[in-house]
C-alpha cells in the first residue's frame, strides 16, 4: 500500500481504514472534504470522517470497469442514499 502522505484525493483508489479493518473505493467526489477536514499525522495515519486511514492503492483497470458498471465496492452506505 502507498503511504497516506502521498494520497491524491482526486485519483480513484482503494483506501484502507485501520480502525474498522476495511478497504473501500475512494470516491473523488470526497476530495474537497478531504482537503478541508483530513489530518495526516507524522506516523503516516490519516484521520478523516471518523476513519483512520493507513494506506491506499490506485484502482486497477478491472476495478475501474466494475465501478463504471455500477457495482459498489464501498462497504459504507452511500451518503445520498435515503434510509427508510
């Protein structure tokens, strides 16, 4: 995994949340919020939106194709989803 100091929020990628031990697809729509709210510590951990991110990798060609096909990788519910 790449260190969070090198993370580019404008690049589609997979990020790992160490707090919950999950990997999710980073949505570039979150980039502005990342720039406003994220804090990357000297130990390489990034704190953002209640998560502790410890690494990331760019999306592979296959991941990008699945994302475009509408399949969701992110284990978190979409923020625009309406709850019953």
